[in-house]
């Protein structure tokens, strides 16, 4: 970044850090003096200013998500300041570079073409993604049509982005009924694979092996064990029951997968952004191709919004403004995500990888040390369970932790509507209580309040909405990276531990006394 741009970024942060810090209750009071002769909107005007909606479709396909950031400390002055920061950081140009297929992954010399998988990007990238989707659709429909025999189960082995996205989508979208029963296995711990074996019949089971390089040790070890299980279960041609999902199709063929069952994806699609590619095969197999396409369509609706909206009107960018405010200015080291919907129970896990692997960096894209906190620790759970586990700390602990609440207006069950009413009432009440606090009758009953939260309220939780939620957080992650000047598309931090594990396997490495003793105690020496 040129020195003049560095100076502009530094000046923008200096301005932001010097702004007043009114409480949330002050921000909600009507006609507060906003400085420079302006009245700061309060009450319902503030809600309108800091809420936005992304919608798609019409008739039976209509849907949308409401994003409410009014219970955060963002105000007009902060929004103005962060817009200046985004301009100084070159946000518009970097967004255009991402969406036009330029090499935004500077350390690895690659583009990041995940949006092309859902129809947003350079024409040639979109055309290639469409062709690969058609190939995947043919295989999915052939399996559903019985061309590969009676297939009732799929064991999907992968790790990281090859597992977290499929596991989230399958869990969220198949609560009613799945066309094929999918078990996602990521852990090298054999207990995980044995659990999948116990739920499946080898005679009616296929195996999907998801690995970008087709060399990941955990995935390939699990895949080999799955093939042995098929063989021991009486399957005459275990390799004939395998589908490979990879950016290295030649390695999959060398491993023994028939070329007709290799579903490639582009090397420029990062693992944690790969659900939209052939890594989504288990999702399409479980819910059907139409639902997979609906997930892509919901994501594309967010892509359009992200591409077209500017400044504070751009909702992923606005979310990043709040993220940077709390991490840098208020010193928050974590952010929490609570899904008030059982179907989104794996969403916090998914966001952990998306946000922390993307933005947990210590150098800028220009290889200079960062001068600010980067990604906070993302954590969370499912409401109302979490209320009885961690909300004590959120309300009365000494840490300031911004919270996102996610809920759906429409229920996901057919039980007494009281279930869903109580769920939503608790969701909204928690945000209100974190903000308002309560003086209490003594110090033990005192709630300080002024604790921020945002609410993401879906019309319904269907495939399109899930796609929209994931795409929103992808763009939020990218916007955060731009404001920090870092590259969100590499992940070298995962490599060192892998290298040391391989050294232990080879009986090599000059380890510290503690590690050496543990290796010996476990019988690995």
C-alpha cells in the first residue's frame, strides 16, 4: 500500500478512536446531539438506520433475511468514519477484484472464485463452474435414479472446509427427510468412522472422498478404511462405490476412482469457501438438485447486494464496521454467535473456520506485521441451551463480548406453536437484556447492561436462506480482511503442526522434553 494510502488509513483510525463512546441507552434516546449540528437518530429512527434486508425470489420462492445492528454502538459518526476507512483501504477496488476473478490471494498467486460457483464473477469462471455443476448434477440424478444400484447411505470423508460446509448444510436441510442418508466424517479418530459404519449397510452405501489435493492424511486414511469396510461387508468392487471431490482429479484417478465418478472443482476455490462447488455433492445427494440450486440462488442474492451496495448500505461491510470497532477500539477478543434454531447448531463451528482461518493472521497482504488485533475468537452455541450455560458471563462477567443472534420467523417443527413463540421470545429478550441491564437489589443482582448484540432474523430456514446466511458471512469476512489489509485466502498457520506430526511418524525431529516424553508415553517412539 502506498505511503499516502497508509497515511489515509492511519488518519481514519485516529479519527475513529477519538470519537465519543455513548452508551446504547443514550443511542436509543430520541434526538441526541450527534455533533456538527446534527441530531443523532434515536428510537425507531435508529432501528431503521441500522437495519437492512436482503430478499430474493417471488411467490413460493420468495424469502429474505433482516439484519439489525441497532443494538451495537454504531452511530452516524462511526458509520461516517468507517466509510472513510473503507475508502482509504480501497474497499471498492478490492471488492471488484474479488468479483472479477483477479488474483486476490496474493501469497499463493491465485484468484478466489467461489462466487463464480453461484453465478457471480468473470464470465469464463462462471461458465466453467456451470459446466462442472452439470457434471455433478448428472451423477446426482443417476444415483437417485438407481443407475448405480440401491444407494441409501453416503459416507462423506473430508476435513476442514471439505467437511464443515457439507455437515452444516446436511444437518440444516434434512431434518424432515433425506433422499440419501449422509454421514460426514472428518476426524481421524476411528471412533467417528466406526459410528458412521454402524449406521450404514455396506451393500447400499457409497463413499465420497473430499480433498482438494487428494493427499490430506486424515481424509485419505479414513477413505482407505472405508474401502476396507466395504470389502469386508461383501462389496465386490469397493472402488466402484467411491466418488472423488477434488481439485486434483488426476490424483483421484491414480488412487483408483473411475474418471466418471471424479467431480473436480477449480484450484481457485478455497476449501472453506468450497460448499458451492463439487464439495456440495453430499448436500445435493441428500436434498436433491433443486434444493442445492436454491442454496446457490440464495447465496447469489447476497452476492448481488454485496456487489451493488456501497458504504453503510452494504450489509456485510456494515457488519465488518461493527466487528472492527469492537476488536480494535473496544478491545474485544471474542465474538459470540447463538443460533436460536436447532437446525443451525453447526453454524458456529462453520463460522469458526471461515473467520479464524481466513483472518487469524499476523502479517498484512504486503508481508508487514499488522498493527492491530485481527480476527477475534469466534464461538457460540444454540439457544436456549446456551442461556443455561454461558449467558451468565455475557450478562455479568468482566468481558465485553459482542453477540450475534440468529433466528427464523417460521418454525422448523410441526408441534404446538408455543415452542417457537418461547424460542423467539427468549432470543429477543436476551438482546434486550444485554443492552438494558438492571440495577438490581444488591451487587450480585446487578446487570451492567450496555452490552452489544446484532440480530439476524430469517423469514424461514430453507435452502436459499442457508445459502444467503453463508454468503453473507463470507463477504463479511472479506470486508474485515480489507479493513485490516490482510489476505483472507491463505492458511499457512495450519501447516507447522502437520509437519511435526509427520516427523513423529518418521521417528524424526528434535522435540522439546515435554513432547518427547509424551511421544514415548503413548508408545509412538
